[in-house]
C-alpha cells in the first residue's frame, strides 16, 4: 500500500461533522492567537531576564524586568489555553499526519508535558523572587524556565514538520529495516522555519512595549519618563528584530525552494512584504503612532504567517493524494450549531467580559469600580453561561433518550 492511500485509510472512519474547510479556517484562525502569545511570552521573558541583569543601570530596568516577568507569566498560561483550539482542529482534518508524527516522537511528547510544568514552576519562582534587591542567582530560574519553553516550542515544531514528510515515516519508524518503537528521536527539524518563527518574538516584544507605553498613559503611578523609556526600547527592539527575522525568513524561503516549488508562491512573499511594511511603519511612526495600531499591524503579519503555514502544508501533502476537501463528511448540524453558538455566545460574552474587565481594571490605580457597560456584560456572561449549561445537558439527555428508546 502506498503512503498516500495509507494516510487516507488512517482517517477517522466516522468522518467529520461539517465541511473540512470550516475546520481548516478555524485551525488557521485560532493558531494566530496561540502563536501571538508564544511570541509575546518569549519576547517579554527575554526582556525580563535582560532587564534583571541590567538593574545597576537604573531603576527603570528593575521596573521593566518585574513588569515583563509578570507579562510572561500570564503569556504562558494564555499560549497553553489558546494552543488547545488549533490542536483540536488539526486533529480533525490532519489526524493521520498529527498522530503519526506524535507516535514517531512519543517520548518527546511526554517530555513536553513535564518540561512545560517544570518550566512554568521555574518561571513562577523567578516571578515571586524578582523584587527590588533580589539576588542575582535567582536569574537561573528564569533561564531554566525560558530554556524549557524553547524546548517545548522545538517539540511542537518537530511534530508540525514531521507531519509534512510522509515519505520519511517508514525510514524513521524502521531505520534500516529494524523497527524502532522508542519514540526517542526528534526526526524532522527545519531550523530555518523554527528559528524564523521564534525570532519574531524580538519584534513582538518591541510592539508589546509600545502598546504597554500607551496602555499605562492613564496611570499616575507610571510616570511619563518611564513610559517614554519603554516606548523607545520597544521601537529599537521592533526595528532590529524585524531586520533579523527578515534574514531568517529568506533562509526559510530558500529551504522551501529546495524542497518544493513554493519559493514563487505569492503568499510567501506577501509575508516578507508585510514584515517590510511593519518595519517601515515602525521606523517612520514608531514614536508617534498609537502602540495598539502597530500591534494590530503585527497581528496582520501573524495572520499571513498562519495562512502561509497552511499553504505550505497543503503543498507538501497534495503530491501524496492527501486533500482535506475529500474528507468524508457526516453532517451533524445540531452539534455544528451548538459549537458555533458556544464559540460566539459564550466565547463572545464571557471572554469579552473578562477581556474588557481586565483591560479597564489595569488602567486604574488602586481600586477599580466597574462602570455600567462592564457590569452589564458581567450579567450577560452569567446568563449566557447558565443558558449554555442548560442547553448542553438538555441536548445530551435528548440524544441519550432517543438512542435508548429509539432502538
Ligand atoms: C511553551 C510552550 C509552547 C511553545 C513554545 C509553542 C510553540 C509553537 C510553535 C513555534 C509552533 C509553530 C511550529 C511550526 O509551524 O513549525 C507551534 C505550533 C502549534 N502549537 Fe504550540 N507551543 C507551545 C505549547 C503548545 C500547547 C500546550 C499546545 C496545545 C495545547 C500547542 C498547540 C500547537 C498547535 C496545534 C500548533 C500547530 C501545529 C500544526 O499546525 O501542525 N502548543 N507551537
């Protein structure tokens, strides 16, 4: 049996409940938020460590290091939560590839969980200890945390890349004809792709700092000079980081050219052009433009990256006859409707409430009192959650009863 047929046979025999493109779009869309927080975490964590060792150069570095340590702490939890959605969607339409890649490096997938836990604990120790007058040696906890997060990123990359190379699977599974079920090797790493994506954390830290400076403008305890320092540093980081990322992008493009015909694809070059555009905007308007606007431009770059990754995947798998558009569909409209209503209704109201509440509370010094809009959104969130819980159970009980009495 050839590998293309094998991949199609490995698909879930139950099929999928809605058109595959729906899952593909959701996968690409949700991954943007995952990678945004990955980059924000790496960028702010790196800055926290750098600032920690520059504390003797002035009070601002101490403050910045403490603030960035806190940002990275929140970033890790968000990148994990926001990784779940694309993981689920990948497993729906690319299940043969994702499971094979996972089994081929199974030990590393287990290591991933433990290193994530140890890394997060380590970062927390740094977070609790990174106060004024903290000892230099606590910096080791930060290095361990960031190092382990990097390793986790490499594992994630390997799984994504191994999924694209079905022609190699047999060699990895049984090198020289001898079966190796240890799962102890990270077989497929494309350094240019991994380093390019990770390098974006430097400009991400820059854009984050610019938005940070604008966000805290309303707080009297964040004086103008400190925010100007953060902004200036942000512009510098974004500019230097983007130049560096552009070089790594060209390296990835060269690798893609060697491996397939993708070097001339317009979306790949659009990604490069969008980075150049962001570089231009930062150089020209970095000191004047609102930090949120530049951050929005950064999200646009990540959107193109997400689409580009998917195009790359399609191009790698099509020659083997793997095309998600012919995935067997067994339409299940009620569950599709329930999913979208949950996504928009509960996600929109509960998620929207928390985002707005945290956004506004952070801009006030001392105690925050919710205004009318926030308290109304809070009520709406509780109502939506109650409604969702009732619907969830009623729907489940109806299905259960109909299967009991239907037979
Ligand atoms: C510190 C932890 C993590 C880091 C640094 C990280 C980083 C990354 C990076 C760099 C990629 C892109 C790989 C590539 O395209 O070459 C990626 C993809 C991905 N990550 Fe994460 N990630 C982390 C944790 C997680 C977690 C906990 C989940 C799920 C719960 C997750 C789900 C995903 C998914 C689904 C993809 C896309 C895979 C694909 O398209 O085939 N990640 N991650």
